[in-house]
């Protein structure tokens, strides 16, 4: 995202007093700057997920990779009206651990370090981008992926490209709270550098 569905997600998060981290695409930020501004004003953390989400562009060269990061940062900064905004946090499209573009991703991790960026992957998800699932199936997928984990980094999408993840969000929050989890954004880790 952000997408036309993000406001519904923000409404629910606001109602539940939960803050999230949104990894945004620069191209979508340019289309939905008011949504990004709302995210920020409501206390969510906005991080970088590349400009295009196109691996052929992202991993073409060091210059193209850094350009994707920079263009996204510039789009976020413009949407927020904060010229120097940088999240210093990146999520690789499709994750950093997949075998596709493995060598390029290894190099990209070094490029991120050079510009003072960290990257993050997830350890739990509802598989909303894998195939079409109902809201109850999305919830069950999440429950299955959370088993035995003390700390969760949950991947969910705010688009409707495959499944409508926001339809399962309320029940997902209820489940996580029942399991004793609390919610935090990645911005809290930056106040304690020892966490990275």
C-alpha cells in the first residue's frame, strides 16, 4: 500500500488504539499522499518497501537499488511535509530470505548498511498474498504461523490484490490479545539501538 483499503484498516486500528508499521511503496505514496499523512498523524510508523516493487528494477544495480530507496523516502517526506524524513527501515519485496535474486539481495544488505538502513523480515503471516482466502481462513493461517513464538513480526497487506486481509483484522487483533501479545511499531526499537 497505501491503497484504497488503507483507510478502513486505519479506522479499525484507531478504534482499537493499536499502532502499526506500514512498509509503503513510493509509487503508491505518490497516488495516496493523504493516506500516508493520516498514518503518520495517527502514530503509525512508515517504512520503506521500495518504489516499484519490481525486482528487475530494484536489483538491476547498486544505483537502481539506492534510487528505489531514495525515491520512496522522497515521496514519504513530501506526503508528510517533512523534508528530512527517513525511516531507516526497509522490507525487501518478497522478503530478504527468498532464493530469487539471492546474490543481489546479499549485496543490497550491504548497500542498506552504507546508508544507515536496517531491514526486517516477518516470522508470522496470514498468507493474504499467496492465494484467495476467506477471512476465517486468513485468521486460521495467522494462528498456525504464530504457534510457539514469543515475539511476532506479522506480515499483512493493505491491498486487495489476492485476499482482503482487512476483513480478518478485527478477529486477528482479538486472537493476538487473547494470546497475551501486545502491539508496537518498529519505531520503538530505534529508541533502543541494542535491539538491532
